C-alpha cells in the first residue's frame, strides 16, 4: 500500500587541529551543523520516490586545514550550494525506483534521477558513514576511487541470493577543471555467512569521459579506478575492514593507490551493545600533483544515548609528505553529536 516516510540525520561537530610542519596554517577550532532530511513515498510495494535535502552551517576545518583530505568528509555549507556547478542548492537527491521480482528469487531495481554514487559503490559495513563511523575522508570512501554525488544518473541493481551487481551511469555538471563529464561504474558484491559472522566482498570499477586535464593542463584525459572493499565479522563483538584501490594517473590526480583497514569493537564486550569503538589506518600513495604519500590514523568511541542520539569522541593523526618542501602533520581532536530520525 501507500507509505510516506520522513527520516534524516542532524549532526553537530567540532574539531580542533594541532599542527606541525605547516607554517601557513594555524591551530584552530572549527565547527559545522548539518541537517539532511529525506522524504520517501512508496505508491506501491515495488515503486519508490525519494527526495533528500542538505542544509549546513559552517565549513568545519576545511578552509583552515593544510591537509589534502578532509578531516570530516560530511557535506559542508559550501558543498550544498551550486552543486556540481548546476546552480542547484540544497536538493541532494531526487530519484524514482522500480523493482522487478523474478520467479527464481532474483530482483532487479531500476533507479533514475539525481543520485549519489556512494550509495551504490564502495560500500562497507564499518567504514562508510561520516555521521556515525569514521570522520576522515580516507576511511569513509577511498579518495582515489572517485564516486560523484548529487547529479543526474541511472542505476540498475541485480540481486540473487548472496550476489549483487550494480551498474551506474551519471552526467556531472562540473569537475575540478570546470568541465562537464560522464561517469560509468560497475560493482559486484558477494556476501558470505559462516560461524564467525557475516562478510561482504566488493569489487568496484569506474571510469569517465575524457574531460579531466592531465598534469600539464594541456590535454584532456579520462579517469579510471578499481577498488576492493571488504568487511568481515569475527564473532559477536569484533569486525574488520579492508580497502585496496588503484587509480590510473593519466589525468592530474592526488593519489594513485590506497591501502586502508581497521577494526570495529562492539560495546557488547563491556555491556553496552549499542556503543562501538573504531580504529582505522590508511596509507595513500601520491600520483602526479606533487604529493608523495599520505598517512591517516583515526580512533573513535561512539556512545549511543537512547533511540536517536549518539555522541562520538574522535582522534585523528594525519601526515602529508610532499616531493619537495616540508611535510605537514598534526592531530585533530573531534566531538560529534548525531541524531537520526
């Protein structure tokens, strides 16, 4: 039957950076307030219309941070205005989905509209949500595996048993070079179940049209990347994740490879089943923009209070090593409150 549902997330964050090796950057405390309501309407059991909005106050540490990667990868005030150069503000996604079920148990979902590629690609149980898990961009998605958000596209999702396949095409209004481009991706997900617990093993492949400038700024190239995103439970209170990704460097890109991983410890171990601790490490190899490598370490404790509110204490260490010039490193102390409704 018909069903109208309103959900969303409200988050407040403060982060303090303490830097070394960055003479032009200052230690500062910055914050952000973000509201993302979502309206879903299901006229039938197999059809869904969804609208998601993004409202934000403040850009956090992003304007003051000397690091290549964002210390909090959530949508900031600058991200929800003139999205992808389209002149559109605040409307993040608007799509229609139709599902088709087959007699053999398989299901095909077809989605079209304004979509977010990260909802279909590079997923991970333990390292994929900047509002409830890790904050650093290196541990939310693989920064070298580009998955654009909030633009026109279509997705086909096939699911049969424990195997899923997603195919995606998008048109993005503007990239870092100011060019419109097309984006194509495919993902294969395999779920496993054993005595240890559930596991998910995902392979992602993405490419673009030839609309990204090379390091010389004279020729237009495509981007091409592959990503393995894995997560596995190891019993009732321990889980682990791993991301391995590589990117072609024909276009001007910061990173050629990422190797990241970590563990998730459920509060079941100390009698608070809803709480958890996350520990993550990331090593990123630089490509052709002068960056040699980036190291990221992050640990957080998430305290869940009631049905909607959670507060996370977060500590990050970041280091950017450059091919010439001094390295930039420092600690970032964060506190994040998230209400999901």
